[in-house]
């Protein structure tokens, strides 16, 4: 009987030691880590590891970070251009009114990165491509193509004022000529102030004559325009 008691005690100690040395097993299900109870096969959530798993889930993966960086780079690479399209009528002044009836005018203007300071004022430079024509009375239509550089500064006026210089080609008025423009515009309270009414006075100067060198009486015109400005992303 004594030997039997000693044998039982030894068996119990062996089982206890084996239980302590047994490796703890875990099971992950639906993103949750559980402890596996070897004796009952019950599953118990593992608190510490669960917090780590939740923190990892909240962190952005490398692929998400890469996509975010690419998205930011693409946004920075986009070019924003404030473009103005003008459409209107063109009418000759002075002696030109005897030779030409009113015609039409179309132009596209966009800003540049250039500017300068003059008399304490900052002037921004914009570029314009202008296509217009005057209907000939006793001749062909006078088609006019011009490239103009505009100089704009902020003035405390209810209207916007710009002036510009450029070069033009007139089919029925001597070919190549210089040109100067003076633009007045007033923003209309519609379409987020993108629409404006414009009045332009434009003078063409003959620069190809030898004597005198410049003929300021080549052609004078004025135009009434409707201007639409919009920021375009490229």
C-alpha cells in the first residue's frame, strides 16, 4: 500500500511538471488572437497581443503610404493655368471706317511667371493671341493676327485696367505692324465673377516704312468684348 501511494504521488508530479513545460498554443480567427486551453480546448482572447494587432491594423501599410506619396506628387505636378477667352466685335476708327465695316474678334490670354516693378508698382506680364477681322467695303476683308504682351498692376479702381504692346500682321494694311492696346474690363456678379465686359482701344503702327520710320496713323480700332476666365488644370 505504501508503494502504491508513492507511485501515485510520482505520477501526479510528472503530470504537473509536464503541464508547466507544455508550450502555450495560440489561434488567430477573424483578426483576433486566442489562447488555446490544452485541457479543455477552450479559446481565450489574448489581451496583450490583441492590442498590438489593433495598433498594426490602424497603421498604414507600406503600399498605402506609397500610394499616398504618389497621389501627393501627382497633385504637385499638375499645372494650373488662369486662361481668359474673349469674344466680341471690332470696329475701325477715323479714316479706316471709310474702308472697313465692323468685324469680329477672338483672343486667348494666359498669365506668365514674369513680372517687374516700376514706380513702386508690381506689374504682372500675360500673353495674348488675337485673331480678328474687318469686313472690307471696296476691298477684301482685313484679317488681323497679333501677339500681345500685357502688363497689369493692381489699382484702386472699380474697373480693371491693363495695357499691352505687340506685333501684328494685317492683310490689307501693309503687312507687319506694331500694335498697342489699352483694355478696360468690369467683372459681372455671375459665374463666380468669371465673366466680365471689356472695352479695348487698339492702335496699329507701320514699322516697315523707311521715312518716316514709324507711321502712327496706320489703323485705329476699338472692340467690345465678353471675357470668360477659368482656371484649368493640366
